[in-house]
C-alpha cells in the first residue's frame, strides 16, 4: 500500500479565510488536523482576539468614561492599561472554561474529539469574526463623517442614528455568525451533526448560567455576612 502523503500545513490567513468564508464540518476537520494544531496556538489567538475586542469594542470607551467621571482622568488611564492586560487573560480563561464544559458534555454524548482540538479550533478561528464585528461599529459612522466634511454639511442626527443602528445590527450579525461557526467547529471536533453540536452549546450555556448565578449568590451571601460583623 502507498503511504498517505502528509497534509500540507495551512498558513494563518488560509485558516482564517476558510473559517470565515466557509465554516463547514469539512473546513474545521481540515483545520484541526493541521500539523501545527496545538492548544498553545488556540490560547494565543484567543488572547489576541480578545485584545482586538478590547480595542475595537465600545466597552473600553464606556468604562473609561465611567471611571473618569467617578474618580479622575489619571485613574481612567491606569484602568485602560490594566484592562489591556487583564481583558485578554479573562477572555482566554472564559474560552477555556467554555471549551472544558462543552467537551465534557460532548463526552457524555459519545463525543470523539479532544479538548486540545476544540481549543485550537475555537481559538484560531476568532480573529476574522472579531475584526468584522468590531470594525462594523466604526466603518459606516466614519464614512458618514468623511462625507459630511467633504460636503460641508451639518450633521443629520436622524441619519446618524440610523447609521449607528445599521452598524450595530451588522456587528450583532457578526457575533451570531461566530456562534454558528463555533457550533460547526464543535460538531467537527466531536464528530457530531450540527444540530447535536448546537444542543451541546446551548446546554453548556445553561450550565455556565447556573454556575454563574450560584457563584453570584454565594458571593453576595459572604459579603452580607461580613457586613453584619
């Protein structure tokens, strides 16, 4: 018998193009079998994606304004620096927890993949989706601002509100598209149908929600108990 030729390694642009433009079972099967597939690259690209989200997302500006109003501009500046470091770390931790729960639930339903494969697929696929959603919030308003400056016209706030609404809808569509791609990636890793993969992720979200609620209630109880003394 002839030996099966080694699979050609994919570069990162090929991985992102395939994941974003053609998120199918075959695509993620090809990605997870890439020679460089490892958990470290999944963690690395998840951290980079979360950093991009911190830079492009509206939460950084909103939180900066909140801290600046409550304290001072200097405190807000420190907060931005701390957030730039902490946000990617928290994003990676959240992804790993979600992957661990989803993989554990998959094993209960005869999943055939590995935790490392799931982390790699979920981590490396994120950058194009995050860039799309993040840039969607800025491109249309920015183009409108350029048009207004070139035409020397006053700002039409009704039009501006519509533009921001369209930008928000496009960004939300990008997030939903990312969720769909995560479902497909999970299905490819665990050898599930897409419907079964969707069910696992919904169940995982329920587990995370219940765990978060219990943790929140527990922390509130501890705080209230400490205040009594």
